[in-house]
């Protein structure tokens, strides 16, 4: 049995016992046994109700009667009453053929708190008192809570302890009794709309029809389940973050995650807020959150197998009906060997309300396992310490004061926002340094001799990889918004790097305004409105012949390996298989299939059609880029030839347990080796520190693999090898 906790001293939200047994049984369909708008006996809580008011045998003949909902102030009331701090409700209903009832679920749309009793026994509670203790008639709710339906929402779905329910229900008459409480007597509204649904194992119709908003509850998922309970308020705001408890059920690959399983992925405190810009208009919100300890301090933890940190994001795909455009783009970014945010699909439940499929995503942040640059402390204001690392973002000026960044002096008037350090904590010397560096870079790119100086400022290979993935996705905000870059210390090269990739949910053909969404054309060459916010140097940098030629070479390399069409389509198919059941629940919760959601360019009538559109668009895009790729690889002149002249051996081939990469030139420090399977999946990545590098390949599946060895940001060697009879992964550097 599991409780979802809130500030109300372990308030009973949804106790889910025995659901694994229910999962093994068949629910043919759902019906409603108690509608909200049936007749209820009610007592206004200006005085306490008589003893035993919730019991089945209680005589409520002296109570008033009215059609639910009963309350005032929200225009969701069929029976209006005077302002009150509490309201008591009773309704008698019939149950028959108890053996056909597999599951019972309560739905509630209320303001501000309630306790529900079935035949005199408490079965559910929200935002008032302690479980098992009946609140007094003059007791206020612990929190404000607004009803959802007056504002276009749906009732909260509350699972019940099925062992308890089965012990309480009887053939014939049963009584649902409810007490509803306001936060205070002066509150402008009180709502009391409740429904009781049953899942039946028979095709016979025994009770009533379900409301139009109803979608079947679920009890387990192959995706991790994430439960969030806010503590001090029932609402989550744009700002500030509110305290909450988060529990994660994640039993690992191939295992089902049940609602009644113990929290094994995380069980602790967070602070959470709504995030996003245009996406905030959608009813399915995105959230940013920090994992915290009991003192409210940052708590670095690993979530769903990702490296430990405290800053995270729940991306809630809404207009992206494939649910996976961000995941696909970040996957491609990681296949280049560069950092892009790691992701995991999950299903999210907030305060008992199922919110659908979400993508748990790493927030872009300076960290050894994220953007791996030097940490800048407040005292780092001189010398080499001042020169890095910094993360900047081309985006909107959300602060509107330029305290959080500055506008370019050049015609595009791009806004450079401080991302790390954030503008609240960046020292004047640090903000002056990075602004001066970027202005010097722009001055150099605007000057007539920019082709002789551009490499003094930028790491070109990072631009090449960023450019290629961005162009594949061709998202509406390419190079204009959510465009990240970072600068390393002078002692670490001192260059400007581009990335990480971010925000592709309006990419891959998923927009219908301003710019062409078809699979043809280059984003960096968009004209008219599309180019209005493009930094002028994006086109100039790309069109430098040696940069274009390097892009061409890198494209050939990626297309021969991880960016093979079949490999990327296989990734999409893998996600479709993973989301097979969860996407159905997501679109039951958010019925947008077949409907226009801004800014859809394509409207599929099913999830399969949405995925097919994404795949078809991607295939056409890759083909178009093959036929129209800029540059000429044959004309590319690497900036360093030392690595190209190294002699190396990869042996044995085939390998049964160990693979050796051996160089005759011992100066191989910081070369990177990447190994891909023939589907383009990155299966191994390591920094080479010595002339002989040994890889234990016993865990590799038998078959052929492709390796890439990169030095100085450029691919130096590529080749293939075979693996046979492998079981264990271990990397040893000798």
C-alpha cells in the first residue's frame, strides 16, 4: 500500500492496493454508478451534522435535497447555497452482481478540500486533516484548491484501495457520503462535483453512461511512473517554484511499473514550476524542477539512470503529436559524440491527476556530465580563471531590462542571454569579459578579412555538428531562439563552442507559419521574416569554403554511420514500440489527434499517422540534404595533418573478448573513439589517453561495428571490425 503525501499530515490521496491483481483480470468496460448531478441529501455546516452522519443506516430525512453540484461562485452549481465553511452530502445508490466489479475509481472536481466515505468508512481525502480523523464542521481546508471544470479542465481521478472497497460494498443499497470544506468562510466559491465509476468484467450494461470527459484509468505502465504531490499549495506557477514531494516507480527495462509499487527511482522533495514560452498556452504544461534535501538545498541525484544532478525538466509534448521530436533531435546530437540532453519517457501524475506522457530531460547546465566547462566562482575575475567557462543563449529578452544579457550591435539585433553564470550571480568583470569576447567575435565576422580570423574565436567542428542536426530538424526557431553556445578557458583552447541542441518540438515539419515547413531548403538561408532574427554570422561562417567543405565531409561520415536513414527510422520505431500503450492514455487525456493544435502543419487522425508523417518527412529531408549538401569533401584541407599521418592498428579483427587500438605516435592524448553498431546506435565512447588503448567487447552483440577516432575535433580514422561471442563491457586504459 502506498500513500501520496502532502502538507496535510499524510493526507490520503490515492491508496492503490491489489492493483497488480486487477492487472491480471479483464475490464470489459467502465460505467458510472454515481453521477455528479443526481439528487443528494445535504447539510450546510453552520452546525455539525448528527453523529453517524456518514453511516449507511443514518436517517437523512431532515436534510435538504438538491441536484449536484451543490455550492456557489463557480457557475458549476445546480443547487446554490449560502456561503459556508463546510458542506455535507449523502447519496444512496444500488450495486448488483458484485462479482462483475473489478475496480472502482472516484472522480472529484472540488473547492477546496473533501473527505469521502463509503458505507461509513473513509476511502479518500484531499487537503484537510489526517487520515482517519473526521474534520470538524468549522475546520478550514489546509490549502486553496480551485475546481477545474469551470476553466475547461477535467475532474481529478482518484484511485481507491480496492481491497478496502471490496470489503465495503454490498449487494443492494450503498451510501456515498462526502464532506466538502472551504479554506475560509469568506471564500468566494465552493464546488462539490463527484462521480463514482466501476470497471466491469462483463459486456452487460448495469449502470449509467460515462461523462464525455471520462477516459479509462490505468494501473501499470512499461514507462516509469512519476508521482508529484505539491505541499503548500495545490497550484504550480510559472514562478516561483513551489515545494512538492516526488516519487518514481521504475522497475527497469522490460518490467511493468505498478501504481502500488514502492518508490524506487526517487522518493523525496523537489521544488517545481511551470516552464516554457509559447507552450504555456497549452493545457498540458511543461515543468522545471530541482531535487532538494529536507533543508531545501540542492540534492544531486540520478534520475532514471541519468547522471546525478539537481536541475531537471518535464517536457510535455502537446503540439508534437509524435511525442518524440525532442527525443529524436537530442538522440542525433549525442550520436555526433557531443553532449545533448539525455532523456527518458515517463508518465506523470500530479496531485492525483494523470498528465500523460512526458520526457524527463536534463536541463542545460554546467556540469561534468552535461556542459563540461570550468566552474566560474565569484572570485574568478582575473587571469585565466576569468576566461571560462560561460554558457550563452540567443533567445528572447525575458527580463526586458538587458540585466540578463545584451543586444547585438549588428543588424540582426540578437539578444545574448547569460545562462551560466546566471545574470543574478555573474560578476561585473565576468559579464564584461564574455560580452567583450562575443562583440570581438562579431566584429571579426563583420570585417572584410573574417575568413582569416574566424578560427581564432570558434571551434569549427562544433559548429559543423550543431549545423547538421539543426538543419535535419529544420525547426522554426533554428539559430534564432534557444540557441546555446559555450566558451572554454584560454588554457583549454579558449574557443566558442556551439550547442547543446534544444527545443525541436516545432521541427521536423511541425509548424505552419512564417517559414516553409517542407523537407526542402536550408534553415540558415531562410529569407524575409525567417531570417529576421538569424545572427548574421551564421550564414557567413557556414559559407566559408573550408567550413562548407568540412560540413560536407562530416555529413558523408555521419550518413555512412549513425545518420543512416534506416538507423534513424529504427530509432523512431523503437520509441513507437516503447510508447505503444502510454500514447493511448496520453491522447485519452489530451484528445488532440485529428484536431489542429497551433502550429500544426499536418493533422493526423491517429498516432500512427502522426508517426508516419514524421518518418516520411525525415526520409525526404535526409534525401534532400544528400542531394544538396554544401561544400566538397575532396577540397577540404584539415587544419592539422599530424593526426592524419599517425600510423595505427585495430586488432584482432574479428575480436572475441578484447579490441586494441594502437598508435605508433604516442601523442594521442584526448583523441576520442566512438563505436557504432550497423543501426547507428552509439555503443561505446571513450577518451584515448595512451598509445595503446584496450576495449573489453564481451558485452557487444556479435556482428559488425564501425569505429570513428577523432582528434582536434576532426575525424581522423574510420573503419569496421567484427565481434563474436561477447558478454561484458569493461574499458581498460593501459
